[in-house]
C-alpha cells in the first residue's frame, strides 16, 4: 500500500506529534475558536461542513468550530473535497490503495468507496500524483485524527476544474455515496485572498449568504460578479449540492475571521469560514 507523505508538515502545522497535538488543543480553546475541547454533547444531525485550510496558527481556531460541531459523529468515512492549487494531475482526482501520513499516524483511504464513486462519476480519475503536493485536504486530516480517536477512513477528492457543471456532477455523486456509506462531508476552502480586512469581510459575507441558503446558482453568480477569490469554490459548491440532496435545509455560519483578526496585520488578509449544513 502506498503511503502519501505529508507535503506541508512542519510549515502549515508542526511536524512533531506533541507540538501538533498541543497546537490543535490551543486552537479549540482559542478566543476565535469554539472555546471547548471535543466531544460535543449535541446530537444535531450535520450533513457536512465547510472548513478552511491555511496554516493552523491562522485558520485553526476557525476550523475547530466545524470539527467541534461534528465531534460526536459516529461516521466511519470522511469525504474531503478540496481545490488542487498546483494544477497538477487530473481535473477531478481521488486515489486507492494508499494511506495518508501525518505526525499523528496513518489514515487509510477507503479504496472501495473511491472505486464506487468512479463508477458513478465518469470524470473522476484515480491518480495519487494529483494529491502529492496539495495541502487543502492534508490540513484537515490531523484535525480529524485528533477529533475522532476511533479510526475514520477518508476519501480525498481534488479539483482542478471547479465550474458549476463539474461541481454539480461531483456533488450529486458524493451524495449517493455518502448516503450508502453514512459518510461525513468536508468541503475545504479559504475565502478572500490578500485584500484589506474590511473589504475581505464584505466580500466573504456576501458569498456566504447563498451558501447558507444552499443556493448554488446564486453562489456562482456572486462569486463571479464580485470576483471573490475563494480558492475552493468548487469544493464548497460540491459540498452544498451533496448536503442538499442528502436532506440539509440550510447552512449555519459558526465562525468567520481573517488572518488579520489573528495576526493583527489587516492590510492584506485571507478569509476563513466555518459552516455546517443541517
């Protein structure tokens, strides 16, 4: 079995196991985080989440809101969709016969689910190279490992092409698989990139509005009209579509903040949102 070695361990998050565990713990308790350590005592049905994927120091506290909300889940599979920032490999890619390594250990890819998804989603390629450099899925995994002490498999889906037509196909196929496998859905995306803090807030809250309404047409309309620089817009849309098909009626914004809200430098920031679909 292939081991996918981490691409951003030691940069986006600590490469040392204890340091990583300590930082995740700090993110949960951070003033911009949920302020609590998992598990939650809520039994609310959550179909999926939107989670940021920057360095843990910046986006970790916001991401922890999503992870805290799902921390009592009994799902055995997480389907994680994220953008392929490097544009290498295939347009829509998963992988089989592999595990992803982090400082917290190995997480197995659910090969059976990947093969089933390919049967239903003709545009999906099984290609480990597409995932080799990408951080958008990788940074979710230590959070999963720390939040869920019992073993959870993953199904990584990397997107180069993120247009609405592709996102709709991916989302519908994910929904069918998630229903069969009782899977948890994670859409990995940051929001506005490298703009002034107040402008980023305005841009992102405009884009978040249709996400909360599960309105994909309006989401793409605002994305293009306002030129919102959310890197994983197709991952967001795919997750919205899948959750709606599974029975979600709305999204809830748990937390929005920017890198500037963390660092204090508000001249050029990146936006982060934690959203759940219920």
